[in-house]
C-alpha cells in the first residue's frame, strides 16, 4: 500500500503542476523522496500510460490513461467516450480499422483499436511501445519533434527493416518527416507489414505538445494520389477532433530544427 500511496502522490503533484510539467529534480524537491526511488516510480507510471515524458527536460505530464480516467469521473462528456466515438466515426467513414496511440517520448504506444466494418481483422497488440519509423502514427509523432531529437531516436532504435519498403536511413527518414510536416499526415506504405497500408495524424494536448496520434489501417490496394490525400485529410480532421476533446491546441510555431 505504501508504493500505491507514493504513486498517487506523484500523480497528484504532476496533475496540479504548470502546463509545461515537472522535471525529476522538481518532483524530488516537492516530495522529499529519493531521486532513485522517484525515477523508478515515474518510469512505471510512464510505462502504464498514466504519465508521459516531454522533451526537453525531460518533463513529466499527465498521460493518456490518466486523462481518460479523469474525464470519465467528470460530470461532463467523458473523453474516453468522445475518443471512441471519434474513432468509430473515422472507421465507418473510411471503412478501415482505426487505432489510437499515445506519445511516449517520440515512440507510439497504441492503446485502443476499432476494427473496420469488413471481414479483415488486424490483431495488433495494444499497450506496447513500438518503433516510430515504420508506422504512420509513429512518423506523425516524430514530425512534431526537433530534427536532432528525431535523429537521436533513429540512432537508438537502429531503423530496423520490417519489409523491403521500410525506411532504414536517417536521410530518407528526414525527407519523409519533411513531407509529413507539409501535408499534416503520414503514410505507412507497406513499411511495417507487407500488404498493409496506413495513414496517420497527430493530436495535441492543452500545452500544444503532441499527445499521440490516430491512424487508419487497411489492405494495400492500387490507391490513387487523390485517394490517399482524401484519406489523409479525413484522418487529420478526426485527429483535430481529438485535440479539441483534450482541450488541446496545435503548436502554432514551426517545429524547431
């Protein structure tokens, strides 16, 4: 019970903190706990989605799971219900499977899935930290980071090849990121799994930070450029709806280099 109490104390400090979040040093000063024990507890809360990390800092902010729990307890329209209704609407309008992921320091963690209306089902795992360079949501999240941070993530992850179409070099990744920033959505063209095509876009929290992203997933077909653009605009529209449900705002300034 003592560990639960410490975890709740940490959460309380971060929920009531300024919009930019708290650093580890600030949290230690507020709680009086040891740096090692505090860091370990924070890491556990991040792993379970109750907190998330924002760079530079790192700074700790409320995570998607915590935001959803808070809204479910509210007398106003619950965020979980809003998010699910938005995902369901996107699935029905696109005819595709839809997933939502939270941003874990530049990596996507998919937390919910709405299966498309067809017979094809994508049994993807939820709750796992995934490589960002192979998915549309991952690339959409990366596009909201400074270039140097993207390169550091790419070097740490190793840009593992999943298919013959996976981006495996930093110059190619940065070229793709530039495209994502221009059009507002990202595309996974059989880069994570052969025959699977995804389009994703980021959403934002109250501080203008990228909180995560949503994507549509389907079987690869001979889609026209216009068809991809229409799907991208549809996904982006629904990502913006989630931003609104979070009480969020998109960062107005361009991503720093």
